[in-house]
């Protein structure tokens, strides 16, 4: 259910998209995040921006159930990752490149062994 411009909550055929881009001020390292709702029907020209987010207090010692704020499909999750990458955000542990780097190091060691005939 989505509340649009003060109207009652109702379901729209919206696709949720999270947009990340580098903040537009001099020397800043911040990234601006926005949530956009796009109509699933491409003939519909309007889209919606999320403008309010409400945080509710809870006691972490008490059992509670938390529904997700929203759910992204694979395409829009990929869009979020790509837009974060374009804004300069990289994985802090760089695990994604570790496998390729290890394979390259092993290959170079094999080449050294062949060239220099290490035993």
C-alpha cells in the first residue's frame, strides 16, 4: 500500500527504484539517496518521489516483527548497486575482486616458475 499526495492508501502498479548519486556541493564526499516510484505501465509519464520517512521507536529487548520498508526486484537492486558505483562507492572489503586477484597472482607465480625454472 502506498500513500500518494495525501490520498488514502492504495495499491499502484509501481516499481520502486532507489537512486544514489554524488552530492552536488563542492568538496563533499556524501551520496544523496532518493526513492522513486515508477509506473509499471510505460505509457504513464508520471513518477513519484518519496519525501517522508517515519521512524518508529521500539525496544530491542522486546520481540517484534519488522516488515521491510519496501522490496526491490533484481533489476532495481542492480540499478541501486550501479548508481552507488557511479557515485564512487566501492565495497569496503573488496571481496568481489579478491578471487580474480588471487587467480592472477597464482598465474604469475606459475609463469615465474616456468621462466626461471624454480623447483
